[in-house]
């Protein structure tokens, strides 16, 4: 069997992080949810690294803290029960990677979802915080009205970035249906200027 399988947007995001992050790196999980991405980031940055996680729902922060505690990774993370639009108030040093998993908390209330006007601010902050050659990965879920709005708006915003500042890739499975998750991967170019 080959060591490659073309899977979902979530798989592509995780695979990209595994190939990119190294021990000692700094990363941000902008939408903790149940802590799967936070745990992966903590594993990848190692004992010398640091992960900052954000979520507006106390249950998400609690779920993530418990997951990290069980995995023996709690000391590698700083978790904040606050919206990702406040990221730059808590993260001051440049980071190697920022991850967004938009939508709602799996198993949580569907009426509590990320919203474009807030997501936009958070993505702008993330792009400023990235080190040169750092990456930002965003999984969008167009299977509900706000998710479709976020995906459409992200496509416009990220498509307008200057190629000398960011490389931007948009993964979309053409035969998976209109509601399938989509993945945006950005890498900050050396000498990039993003205001």
C-alpha cells in the first residue's frame, strides 16, 4: 500500500502541520473546539515549544485542557476563553503556525458559530503574527449559511493578497458536494509586508 491517500480538508491540514512544525516552534490554535488541533500542535512543537489556544466557549476550553492533561501535554499550552479576534492581545512574539477550524463546536450548539466579521479580524492578526515562512491553515465549512459566507469571503480576501507577501493554496474536493469542508493554506514570504 502506498504512503499517500487523498483525504478530507482536515486530513490535508493535519498533514501540512506534521510536515512543517518542528520542536521549539510556537503555534496558535485560533479555534480550540474539542482540542484535537491543540493536541497535535503540542505534540509537534515538543517540550521546548508553546501553543496558545483560543475559544469563546468554556466547554471547549475545558475539553481541550482535559485532552492535553490526559496526553501529558498541558504544560505546553496556554488556553484562553476568549474570541480569536483578541489573539494579538495575548500573543506578542511571532509564531510559526496558526490554525483555524471554522464553524461550531462539534457536539455543541449549532447556533454558536464563527462569523465572518470576527473571523476576518482574527485572520488579519494571524497573518501579522506569522514569522517569515510561517503558515496559516484555515478549514472552512460551507454546509450552513454562515459557513458559506465565511468560505466565500475568505476566498475573496485571501485571493487578493499579494503573491510577493503570501503563497495561498485553496484545497477543494470538486466531487464531494457543495457542503464539503475546504482548506486554505497560506505561507508568508520572506520580506513580506502585511499591514
